[in-house]
C-alpha cells in the first residue's frame, strides 16, 4: 500500500474515532448538567476514590392523591329538594283514559264568575284588552311572550285567530292518568284540569306538536328550568309519581340551575286591562254564564247517569255471572251425585253378580257332590250284585258237586239258580 492510499484510509478512521469520543463527552456532560445533585461528594473525589459516571436511580414519586368533589345537598324549598321527595314508580297503562273524566273544559273552579281559559289569558298576556260588560273576564286581544319558543305572539279573540294561543298543561292529563289520577274522584280530576299552577298560555302549534310527540323538550332553553320546576310542583301538590327516567331527566335539567324555586299558584283576579264598549250587556253575559252552568250541570248529570247505567249493567252482568256460576255448580253437584249413585249401583250390581256366581258355584258343587254320591252308590250296588252273583255261583257249584256224589250213581239234572241281573 502506498503512502497516499494509507493516508486516505487513516483519515476517515481518525474522524470516526474523534466523533465517537466527542459524542461520549456530550452524553456525560448532559447527564451531569441535568442532575447536578447526583454528582459524587467532593470528599470522595478528592480522596481519589473510584467514581462512576452513571448517576444513582431517582427516588420514586409519591402516590397521587385523588380528591373527589362532593355535590352539595339541595337547598330546602328548591325544585331539586322537592324532586327528591317524589315517589318513583313505573307508569300505569293508559287503559280507560278519556278527556271527559277530567270534567268539562274551562270550568269556573275558583267561582270568580270567569272561565279558566280567560283567567289564564289575563295572567299570562300583556297589554290585553277586555270585552266590555264582561265584568273584567273575557280577553279580546293581547300579546303573549311564548315560554315554549321565546317568540312574541299576538292574540285576537275569534274563530280563526284564537287557536294561535293555547292553554297547555305542564303535567298533561294523560301523564296524570298514568301517574295516579286513575284513583281520583271526578271532582279532584276536574280541579287538576283547571288548576292555575298546571296551566300556561303558550303557542298553539307548539302545544299541538307536544301533544302528538312521544317525547318532547321545551325548545326555549331559557325556560327549561322553570318548566321542570312547574312539573315538579304540580306532581308534588297532587301526589303524582315519576318514573326513573323522568326523574333523571328533571335532575339533569336542574343541574344547571340548582337554586330554581318552585312556582306558587296565585288566585286569578278579574280586570287588569282596558275594556271595549262593544259586546253583550252584563245581563246577557250573566244569562250565558247561567246557561253554560246549566249545560255543564246537565253534562255532569248525563255523565253520572251514564256511570249509573254502566254500574247497573256491571251489577247485572256480575249477577248473571253469579247465577251462571251457581247453575254450573248445581249441575256439577248433580253430576257428582249421579256419578256417586252410578258407582254405588255398579258396586251393588257387582256384589249381586258375585253372590249369584257364588250361589251358582255352590249349586254346581252340590250337583257334583250328589252326582259323585250317586256314582258311589251305583258302584256299591254293582259290587253287591257282583258279590251276590259270585255267592250264588259258588252255591250252585257246591250243589252240583254234592249231587254228583249221590250213592245211586245217577246224575240228576242240575237245576242252576237264577242269578240276579
């Protein structure tokens, strides 16, 4: 190898060795710089003791401490506190539900001379105008700040415009029926259907969508806490139950407003707005109220009559079922008695047949015994005859022998005795 080739070979080798040494120095210096507290003691280095460039293992980190936040108890009187007191139970079936079971609509349950719809409209509408000579009852027009949607709706009384504003229940009648109202009286159901705490003036189309939907959430998020609190207040006031899912949903809504108070029912007050001079006179309005009251009384009477007829029909059906059951029981007893009689007769006939068989068997045995006796007697007579015949024959032979031995030497004719047959 020439000098030039040797230099070419040694050059890269020297570069690699230098780079390796430089890298080692960098690693060692980086370890010391990052952990200066892990250097050897000064006394050991000064004494010339052997040292190591590998630092001691670090001390283990302390175990983490987990702190769980405890939810504060709900304040007394809030919707959350009352929600915790409601009874949790599955909903009952909707069997037998009818709107008429909650009484006629728009009753005057507080006896202030005005129906429930107009009472709620006066409470929830703003800037409303009352019908003249209606004693501060009927609302002609007004403005509603709809709680369901948050929109502003104009209300005008009339066939084609009044449907824009509906009176909706916070706890629907169907929900109440499945949560305990089945066991209520007619008066309590009518009171519930016209309770101001459970009624709200809302947007009519939105209320219709709620009635048609299987599950529904208030579109206006700002009203959800107040709506949940109103539902809780109504159910607590009437002792209605909630399902586990319903309770969880209400608790989830109230988690954003833990201090939401319960609404309080306020009595309806007449008046509160300007009146128009048009309209019927107070006497006419009073006559109409009387006519409505009479019509409602007739409707209640008809409902009671229908209930009485239904009760009578049910009693008649129950009586007929009891009579059928009695007849069936009598027939069953008669069949059982006949079966017992047949069994007794069958046993009697079997005993008689057994007795006849025993008698026949006894007679057969007697006949067999008599026959055997006759045969034995016949055999005995035959033996006696045979003996007599043998004796006669012996006597004849003896007589013949004597005759043969007579002195004259003559033989006399032998006369043989007649033997019995």
